C-alpha cells in the first residue's frame, strides 16, 4: 500500500468519525431541548419564515 493510499484512507476515516460525532451531538442537543420547546409552544411546531 502506498503512502498516498494510506493518506487517503486516514482522511476518509477522520472525516467519517468527525461526521459521526457531529451527528450524535446534533441528535443529543435536539433531544435535550425538544421537550422544552414543545412545552413552551404548547405542542405547536414553530418555524422561521424564509
């Protein structure tokens, strides 16, 4: 295996693990705040106008 191949593999693993951590954090934050948002809005989904 060449150095270039090893480098590409390392970058791919790094990106995959970074993405997984970011996704897990986003899900965790959403779950943590979701009950409070629902309680504050009385169950109404609030969206921002574009």
